[in-house]
C-alpha cells in the first residue's frame, strides 16, 4: 500500500521521532502550525476516523495514553490541543489516522490545522 504514514511508521521515510511503542508512533509535523506540533499515528494502517472499528479501536486508547504521556513529559503546563481532521471538509490530506498535538502558544478559539 502506498501510504506516507505507513512508510514513516516503518522508517522507510525519515521523520523526527518523539515517541514510539508497540502500537503507535509519534513524530514532528513537517510544517508545524505551533511551536509544538506532533503527529500520533497507529502503526497499523487505519484510513482515518471512519476506519475505526470494534476490532481495531483499542489502538486509539493507546494513542491517547501516548499523547498524555508525551504532553506530561514535555511539561506542556500551558495546555495543548489534540485535533484529528476527518475527510475533505476538515482538510484531511493524509489518509492514515493521525492526531495532531499542538502546543507552545495560545491556540485561539478555533481549530485550523491541515488542509
Ligand atoms: P492532515 O492535513 O491530514 O490533518 O494532516 C497531515 C499532516 O501531515 C500535515 O500537518 C502535514 O504538515 C504533515 N505531513 C505531510 N507530509 C509529511 C511528511 O512527509 N513528514 C512529516 N513529518 N509530516 C508530514
Ligand atoms: Zn497507512
């Protein structure tokens, strides 16, 4: 399958790794929208929010555990935002499930990431 984030998770394409475990991989976004902009992805291919099923949804809780751990380790005491763009209207550009972790400045009242 020709999927950019599968290739990043498999280390076929280089990325700046922030965190990794058996289930998920986290790396710095190539075009950061905030001083901290990290992408969290499942290692297995899931196309996006619509691809989450009872069979694979456990990885989502693993990703959220990882986000909480990384945010804690980074000391993001000022707060942070977690965003997942789902489909064309939301500006999803990579069709492998991912969660943006944004922090490091006041993020405003609206989400505007990706697209
Ligand atoms: P989306 O727009 O689908 O919500 O988010 C995709 C994100 O992936 C964007 O924020 C974009 O900057 C990031 N991205 C796209 N290609 C690459 C890449 O090759 N490496 C990294 N590290 N990030 C990428
Ligand atoms: Zn993939």
